[in-house]
C-alpha cells in the first residue's frame, strides 16, 4: 500500500450539523477535535508506506482511531465499527456521514508499521505538541515518575509446563516445515505426551514423579535437537524460530552428566535478564519487586504535576521485568530533553534515586532529582553511639580522612567497581587497635571507608540530611499523585496486562495508553471536571489537625 495525503482536514458541514444535534453538550472526541484541531497529519507517517501501490486509509486518522480505541477500551472490531457508526468519531476524524470506514484488520496492519519503524512515540509526541500549542503544557515546573509491573499476554507457566510447551511448540513447527522427516524421527510416545497442551494433562503430585517427568521431557528434547542438527535433517530446520527457542531453553534448563540428561541446579542457571519464562513470549522475563512476582515487563510513566493545567504524561518507557528503576533515569531525562519538557524538579521514589543520578541530572540537564535516598546500611549508621561516614572529616585535596578520634588515614586508593570507580580508605591497625572508642567505630582490626567522588559524596550526605526535615517531606508529598495515574492507566486502558506478545508491541501499547490518558485529561480540563482526591473515611475526617500523621494526610494530585 502507498500513502497519499487526504484532504484539507476540514469537517464536512453535514457531519458538523448532525454531530451538534446528536451531542448538544459535546463528547470527548468532539471536544478534543474542537480544542486541539487535527492531531495527526498523514505526512507524519509517510515513511511507513511505499511510494507506489494501492492507496492506504489515512494514517493520520488511523493514529487517532488507535488513541480513541484506548480511551474507550475498544477491540479492533469495535473501533472499526465506531468509525462506521458513531457520529462523534466521524466528527473527530473529519469524515463524511456516508464514509464506510475500513476493515478492522487495517488497525493491526498499521500497528505493525508503527512497530517496524519504532514510530509509536510519534503518537504521544503529536498530542504533546498540540497541548503545548494550546498553552496546556510547558517545560520546567515539576514532574513525577513511577513504574508498575506488566503481565505478559502469555499465561504464566510452571517449570514442567514451560519445558513441555516449548517442546510441543517445536514439534508443531517442524510438523509444518518438514512433516515427512518428523514422522521418521518422532518417538512413538511423543504423540501421547506432546500432541495436546500441557495444561490438558495432569502432572504427578509427588516430587520424585515430577522429577522423572522433567528428565523424560529433557531427554526427548535432546533427541529432537540431535535429529535437527544431524546431517540427514532437511536444510533450514535449525533456523525455525521454535527450534531455536527450544535450544535456548534446553541450554538454560538441562545439562548432560555421564550421558544422562539432568536439570540444572538453580545456581547453575543463567541470570534473570536472559532466562526465558515462556516459549510464546520470548522477550518476557521473570520480575520481582518486594512481595510481587510476575512474568512480563515493566512500564515507567512520567507526568507533569502543576496546579493550573492538566497533568499530562510526557514520557513512557517499557522494559523487560529485570531492568531496575534507577537504570531508566538517564533515558527518561534524555527523552524529556528531546521533547523540550525537562522539569525543574523531578519527583521519584527511592528506586530511582542514587547520588550519581542526582549529580548527573544537575550537571547534564539542570534538573533537581528529588527522592528519598536509601539510608546508610552499615551497622554504624543504625547505632546511635557509633560513627558513620558523616562523622569523619575528609580533606579531598590532600586525600586524607580524619576519624573522630583525631587519627589520619594511611591509604587512599581508587578501585574500579563494575562501571564506576570507588575510593577505598583505610586507617592504621595500630591507631585503631589502641583507640578508646574503637568499639563504636569498627568491629574489625581497622576502620575502612568506601567513598564516592567528592560531588557525589556531598550530594549523598546533603540529601540524607535534608530528607529528615519537615520542609523536604512537605515538598515531596506531591509525588504520591503519580500512583493515581498508574491506577487510571490500569482501570481505563488495561496498563498492567500486555495485549500483545513481545517487547516492541507492548511498548506501543503503553505509548497509546499514555496518549489516551492525555486526551482524557485534556477533556476533563476542558469541562472543568474536578480532579479526584484521596478517599478519606468519615471517621478519619474527624481527626484533629494536630494529631494528623504523615501517613494519614491526603496525597496531592
């Protein structure tokens, strides 16, 4: 298909007349079109289509349909039907009343084009640009970020189900690619064990019996892999995707001991960042955060948090479940810088904050990254009469540290640690051994300190001091509002469950979710709908003001 720009974007007069009569008070689609105008032009998506071929349906209109689909939680069929049948959709899209719309499969094809060119962020960018042009969005001010887990579209599997389904998927793929060859190499009992889904059968309850089933599946998979890689196998079988998934999972799960297939011990398995969890979504990973465990992905939402304008989502990032929050801070700031939407203050929770990130945000983007630092984990920081690092005097120029007892360090050395360097400081064993306050300083023969660079060290201890004050706590309270944004995304757009398989498709889903929430919030701003406030019970409302605890205070929007 080729892309040929559609008309001027004006709404046909008859469509306007009928829409005004049907919706005298307007609707979300109508109000957004009146307030923001044409959100997406065909030219923005011209690179997604070839220059020759049958004309495609307007990509600018398809982009708007995708966003409205997420606003209302519609399926592809329902969204295509809405374009044909609903006057407010025709108004927003600028269509004639008699326009027949398109087949629902067009939406899936358009999403595939967006994914192929990594163009999902263009949809969110266009809405942010329109909001900026209308004065609803500016750079600076305050922003806040938080993340939540996202379940894979594939069902969560136990280990036996996972290996059985992986082998079954490979057999099904080979049955299509080389049926005659597979009939020759398949063991007779494979048809009994792998012809149907693993969930349709029952695994034994006893641990020893389950181990036997696992070894049997492992041996069957090994035999199939040997057959696929043998010289007699038809060419190209190794390149079958399901066979490659089988090979990867068998390397991760099994090994040979004296010619016998055994399951690998937990310590002998690969790290979570590379470990497969299902054969049906090979980019999903096993995630854990406190008491929450899931297979899938993680999404990070950043939004503005001003008082006089709608709180709009300005950045969306999707990762696999193993990526930590603090790894995303540089990417979030780079994305906001690209959109010229960097805040003056960026509110985040503890998972995003390190002293290095605070220093880098100030240096590279003039952003004040605000979030509670992790406390000192050493026993000295948890004991009232002990001496934490803050009790030592550091002379950065002379590279010397003086302890509370007046002794000077004897060693100052930089040592590489992963992707950074740390400063290791030691004191003399003789000085520490005869020190009268040694028991309050160290439990070893000498005191050792680990320091960051001067700017990072000063930021760390300054922030730990600041966050104990009431002024800092009052300033930080506004971050809690991003929890409501995540709740809105979950309830309105299904944020926490991926609709599709794969990281790229899930990322597009989240970009569309951010765009849909922005449209809903712009509409709420147009209609002056009040923002939801934290629920307070009737009894809690009777609490005297001087008895209100920090935990009982309302979280600002």
